[in-house]
C-alpha cells in the first residue's frame, strides 16, 4: 500500500517518509490551553494516540451546508496511518469557504497549520491547486502533486482580533479540500519577525541527526506542537547525539525542543564542510516580502579538556552572515543557540546555506536544525471589527447561507450578497447598506442591526419578521432608509424612530404589517400596564394638550399681528390617512421679489422656465430667484411639480428651496444661491481664467452629483426620476460643492408597482437622453444613470455632449473611438495640465461607459456609481498627486427624507396665509 509522504507546502529536496507514531504509546492527557485541533470531515471527536491531543470535528467551525465530507481511498490507509488523515471536507461550490476559529486572544502570536491528504477521495484522481487565506491576507498556495503526499501549510502570525478565519479559495484548478486544521498559541517573544504587519509562512523545518526516518518530533516534546521532520543521510553525514540535558538560550527567542538540540550532524569526512540547498519554487514569489531563516546550533562534545577547536563561517548564497569578516561562529556546549535573519532577504528559486570551517578549526562544522520561512504581508484591512461582529451575529440568528463566508467586504469581488461597503485607503471597510429583502427571515428584528453603526440603507422587507420594531435602531445615526414593509410586525413605531422621521433624517417604509400600529393617537397602552398608570397618564396628557393649545393660540395671534405668511406642504398617506408631516416654506409676493432682487437687476442665467436672478433676503442670505416668463412653455404644472419636489427633498447635494411666489400671473421659486454657477461653465473654461477644474475637483463634483441622484432614486419614497440631468443643471456653491438643480421635469414612481414611469411628455436635452426612454417614452432611474454617464465623460474630456467638428458625433461614440486606439491621454481635458492619476481617469471612464450602455439593465444603479466613484477618488488621493486634500475625503452623504408614508404617497398642498407685511427674516437655506 502506498503511504502518505509528509511534505511542507513547498517541494523539499530531501525524501521525507510517512508521518508515523512516535516510539512508545503516549497516555491521553489534557488538551493544552488554547490548542484547537480539527479533524475536517471526520464524524466524531477522539484523542490522538500519537500526541495525546484531543481532536474535534469541524462541524462547529464552518457553516453547516458548506462543503461535503469524504473518506480517502482505502489504498492510502494502513494500520500506521494517523486517524486525522482518514477524512476530508471538499468545497465544490462557492469561490471562498472559511473556517472560523474563535475565543482567541487579540494581539497574541499563534501558529496556524493546515493539513491536506488528497488520497483520491473523489475517485477521478484530479489533483487540485488552490489558495489559502488567513482572514483577508494571502497565506500560501496548496499544490497537490501526488495523491499519497501529505501536505502541511503553517504560518506564524499575530492575531489582530479575538477570532481568525482560514479560507480556501477556488482558483479554477480543481476542488479545494482540507484534512485538518490546527491552531497553537505561542509566546509573543518567539519569532521576533512575526508581528502585526507580517506573518511567517513555513517552507522547511528539519531536525538533523536522528537515525530513524520516522522519528518526527512534535507535541509533547515540543510544547508548541511544531512538527520537526527528521533529516537522515548516512552517506554524507555522521550523526551526533547526547542524553545529557541541553540548557535553553538566555534570549529564548525560538525555544527549540530539547530533543531537537540533542542531535546534530557533521560531515563524515572531517575535512569537508556542510552545504545544502533549500527549494523556494513552490511559493508564489510575487506574494512574499522575502525569506528568513533560523539555524540551530548546540555543541554535543565536551571540548574543554582538549585542544580541539570547532569554529566556522556561516554563508548564505556565498555571502558571509556574521557581522565581521574576521568573526567565526563557535557553538556552545549543551546550550541551544541560534543564528537567524534580522530581516527578510531576497532569493529566486533556491537558497544555498554553507557552513565552512576556519583555518584554525580542528573539527568540522555541525548543525542541529533549520527553519526557513517566507514573509507575507498582513496589512490588508478587513471589515470594521464591530460591523463583522454584528453581521455575523445576524447571519447566525437567521441562518443565512448564500455566500456569507469570510470577510463581509474584502475582497470587493467576494463581498457578501446584499451588502454594500464603503472603502477608505487608511481605514477598515464599513458596511453601509444591508438588503435582506426576500430572504425568508423569521423571528424578531435582531438587536445586532443597531450595531451596524454606519449603515444608511436597511431593507428587511418581504420576510416573515414578527414582534415589535426595536427602538435601538434609532441609534443608527447614518440610517436614512428603513424598509420593513411586507412583514408581520406588531406594536407601534418607537419614539426614537418617529423623532428621526420628524426631523427629516429618516425615511421609513412599513406597509403590509397588519398588526403594526402607525397612528400614535389610536395606539393603546399594553394590557400589562396598570390602571394606576392609566389614571395618571390621562390627566397628564390632557394638561399637556391644554398647555400646547394655549401656546399655539398665542403664537397664532402674534403671527397675525406681524402679518406673517405661512405656506405648508403636507405629505399624506392614502393607505391609512394617519401619517402626516408639515414643512414650512416662505411664500413671497411679487413685490417682495422685486425688492430682494433690486428690481431683477442681476441675471444669473436663463432656462426653459425663464430667467434666474440674484437676490438678498432681509438677513443678508443670498438667494436665486427663478422667475417664470409669461412666454415660457413651462406652465403651472411644471411650477407645482418642482415646488412639490423641492419641499419634499432635503439633501446636501440637491439645491434647497427657500420659498415660492404665486401672486396672480407671477410665479417664481426662490433657491439657495450657488455663486460658482453651473458645472457647464467650469468645464467650458468660463471660470478661473479659462482653466478647467482640476481633476480631483472634478472627481469630487462627480461624486457629490452622484450622491444627489442616489438620494432621489433610493432615499425618496416614492423614488424620483430627475429626467434632465446635465452639466447646466449641476450647480456649485462657494466651496465648489456640487448640487443637482431644476426639478421641473422630475417624476415620482413606486418601485412596488413598476420600474418606470409612463408619460406622454418627453423631457430631457439632446445628447443626454437615454435612447430607450426616447424610444418608449417610459423613463426610469436608469435614464438618469445614462444622462449622468454623459456628464462623467464631459468631466473627463472637457467636451460637449454633442461634438460638432468635423462632423456631429455624441461624446459617447467619440470616447469609444479614442479608447479603441488605446490612447486615453488624448481624450483627457488638456486644461487639467496632466495633474491626474491615469488609473483614476481610466476607472471613471469605465464607469461612464457602463452608465451609457444601450440596454438599461446593463447599467449600474446610482448606489453602485457612488461607490465606484468613491473608489476613484480614493485611487486619486492615494496616487501622490499633490497630497491628500482634507476637504475631499467623502463618504456617501447623509440624507434627510421626511416621507413616512406607506405605498402610493401623494402630496396635498395647503395654502394658509394672512394679509400684512412680509416676515422680518427669511428662512435660511436648508442644508
């Protein structure tokens, strides 16, 4: 029968024989503190006869439905084959499958070991190649060369958290599998080059001097359970050994087992030196920082009573490794000593280590053991630890399977389904969106959702959730959309969430929860409440109502005396009629507009609605007055549409409306003033002495504009399609922050009813219009995405949407033609004067071209666009072009939405005003 031949993950130059029993059966003993020994694919736990260590099945360390259990073929099993090699777990599905080792000590150094014996478990004898990761950092490549070869992979690393994941990654070269997984805690002083930023991956570990090729040393002889493979070569070497105790070196940096230091080799020919080669080819050279070695020496002969001298030089690839060329090494009698790399060194396919006797030496060199490691980086940042803990608890509570294994956000290509993450070059990724809609969730809403501190969108709709809505969700300061519709929730909406809804920072969807009380006036107290509490509560409520009524009457009388004008917009819900909120916007008379614009003296611009004038309120607030021209083809309908949209939406990247005027035939909208004009003016060179915006500023404008559109599509209920996205409708304030403007053509629609709006009125500007919308007259959010793609191309190229010279061509087709020639620099706006990272330009162009795909379903959502533009900005900031701009570290903006309605939310416009002079001061622009 063919026996498994143990190897490290690298191919070794010496023949290593089978892993067998240490001579003499060991008694079962208690598991050392912190040891984890997993038999992957095994049916039950047991105590290993060789080591006395307790092995457990892998059921508690990996998802229940991850992988398949197999036994290796009987031809690879003999009475001497350790039980831990009998079974394997294979992973034919999913790219990444991970084991989670918990209850670790953060900051402590650990040895992690994987074991792999293929043993033709799946019969076709297809030898696989796959990668291992420790958390989000590459560990090593497992290359199975023989069915009966036992492959070991081992790493020494500092664990940053209280848990560690070992992940098998399918590289397309066969099905990953694993036989066993071990974890052993080490003392932090051991292996000084293993730290928080780098780990050591074992390539070779050999014990010189044993005479039996089966004499493997590990636990309990090595308290850390390192596996020391014997090196036996009776032809060239003389074996040395001693039964006397070997004292530990004072530094204790490596602590080799005493049994290892009690044997050594020396050349059989006393005039020879020691030289050997260590292979490096099996480890991916592009994934390591270099190599380090540790050589172990202990003199086993007492030379004190003789004139014998043993001293030698240590050379690595013919380079002397001692500090002085005149220094030689002399091992110490019965004291373990070592010589090690103080830093990584570079090598190609192999390294040659030679021990050469000095001229004064009367004895040849000796060596007891050697370890060789590859150094790998562990600096890749995994997802924020609190987010990982929270989403993992959520996964366990609802038994989510899908691809929820490994790190939730890293690598980006494998982030968990339904999660959107935000990435910063200097910080761990954070979870910003969670979409668990249609996931069959049962039970209550997990309290761990409240620990996702940066989440902005939380969609738990269309499940079977029961119980009440936890008030702890109000702790989510970034939450802008909470969708709980189509569940079986009960109770009432918590006060904390109602307060966020009232202040406009949260949009809540809760339709089709029959037992959920949404009207605070009719929600009854819980039955368990005492009658005493009711007797106390009712009088208190009556008193509060009377006091509020008195205050309200006083305020109304005072307002009448001041002659103030009040305009309110009430959002109502056709579903139950109970949800309503009110916003205050100032209503201006035409005479007031004349006063604040100095009789319409300064024109800022002109559009289809009419002229836009600059003005100043009584408190000095600068405003823009959009006055409808009597000859405008945009009438009352468009005026009301824009007014309704602007009173509903509040976002830092959307222009805010301060008030309106509807005075006889005069109609106007009053906005916050944007002193830097339109994006079109900046791209065309009308500002800054003809110089265009610098590239980083363009990226910032792109990101902020995308955030505004993202809010319209996702943060509004019902969602809003702008329908006229273009550079003249993107305005810049004094800090060059971008804001979307002009909502006269905007349309709202309900995602639950359709994916588009049916309309007989065409809107848009030639060069920006989605061809699908132009064909069907049915705009969707993807229509805005298309238009935004055109804007992105303009930001990159500085060109108009339609190029006229030498013949008319869209900027999309022009860009594709230039890219087909492979010359991206020729399409970049020359006014940026080369101050850009070409990789960020490439990525931005790719985003733009994805946005302008002909088929709407092939275009990304604005959420995706925002995330990708953030990556572009991160890429540009990390390129070193001018250093990081502290004003350009942007995350997805915080939204404010005032809509708490269920389905089919509509607007009611109420006009309540009295006669008299205008208000003393106008309201500040909403931010």
